[in-house]
């Protein structure tokens, strides 16, 4: 029997590619950059499965162009690049990669919290540019992390891992979450639930955001939210870029309304080279790498491969975001 045809939108861990190549007739997009839209629309015309990344927009137009498509497996926990209701209408199952990147992403959010609060990237630029003339009492002062107040906006799996790590710094940890309160974790990790976002923002020394991108969270953090923060506040986002209004962030950083920011994600990725944020010293801009450890990216790839292969067999992918397609 002919093997199902799949298109894999980027190179990834060989282990995962081997799994897919064994089970399917695989076409792999070898470029470092994603397939351009017109190419992707052609590639999907006769495929049964697509292994996509968050850079590939999987919308109604693409699904209409792919009459045989049964499964879209996204190598990411987030799936805001996919129109899931539309996939469900088309009878296409969608897989994602939750869980395996939780701790790695939390580690990186902490890297941003610490590097931003203590001006690590700025210090490195200072040294390399020859500005370091002597030890100076006033040079590059940042803000203490230990015993400070951490505010977690969106306290799901990643938010809770952030909270765990904060214990080592003797921090007070506040959280705001619109989905559910977590009484057990409040006890276990000493968390304090803050019902109103602005109350959390005004109390926290460090604010870290971990919400999914949805209509309700687009520009969740904008002018009024930055105005609510302390002038010494450090703001970190490693969720999705559009959760933050970048123009408002620029104003807040430029005017000294907040102390500094660390972003792993931006509204447009990659950030355009003429974006005014790039002119500021009090921001660290990372290229969406929070989950980029060797071990985690390998696990994400093999998990995406397993979702793809199961979906092609008509089985429930181990991690499926629209199981109703197969439950009908
Ligand atoms: C995800 O998985 O959603 C991340 O943003 C990429 O690791």
C-alpha cells in the first residue's frame, strides 16, 4: 500500500525525521527560512499530513488547497498560527507539543528576568565597546531579584515553574490568572492570587507574562498597564509578541516609566531592524528561543512526529487540540 504523503516544513531533530521517513513518503523543506506562502500552498495540494511550525500560517485558504489533508502537527505548544475551528470543520486533526518545553521555557524566562534586572547584556556591550574604564560605585546598577516581588501574569504550567524557581530567591510571588485559581499551588509554593491585573502590576518588581495569544489577550499589556507598574519594574514576555503593545512598551521604556524589559517574542518576528525598540539600551531582545535547548527541541520534534504519524493512521494523536474531529 502506498505510504501517506507528508510535508515537513523545516529541518528538525534527525530522530523525528527518521520516524516520519519510516512511516510516510516525506518531503522535507531544507531551507533555514520557512517555505514562502505560495510554495506552501502548492506543497499541500496532495499531502495527507503537514508538520508545521509557528511560522507557517495554517488557515482556511491552506486547508481548502489541501483536499487530502488529515492531520496538521505543529511543533510548538502554542497553535495560534492554526485556525483550529476551521481545521475541525475540515475534519483535520491538529497536534501540538505541550509539557516537554515547560521547564526549559521557565528557565529562559528566568534568564531574561535576571539578565534584564541586572543589566547583563548592557554590561557586555559596555565592556566590548571599551567603556569600562574602572570599577565604579555608580556603574550599571540594576535591581535585586532576591526578596523582590514577582508578578506572574497567566499561571499555567510555565507560570508555575517560574514560581517554583522564585523560591530560591526568597521572593514574594503574586499571580493573576483568568482561567482558574490554584489553591493547592498557592499553599505549596506560597503564591498569592491577585484578582485584578492592575493590582498585580502595581505591586510587582518583576512582571513576567505567560498567557496564550487569543482575542482577549492581544495587547493585554498596553499603555494603561505600563502606567500601573513601578518605575523600577522589570517587564518580561516570553509568551507571544502580540500580547504586548510594543509602541506602548517603547514609550514606557524611553520615558523611564518602567526600568527595563526582556522580550523573547515580538509583535512581528523577526523584529524589523528599524523598530525603535532596537535603539534602547534598557531592553533585551531574544529571537524566540525560550524552548531552544538541545534536549527540549529534540523532544518537541519527536512528539510532533508521533502526533503526525498517529493522525495519519486515523488514530488520536497523543497530543491533540481538537479531539472532537475523531470522536464524532
Ligand atoms: C511554543 O512552543 O509555542 C513556543 O513558542 C516555541 O517553542
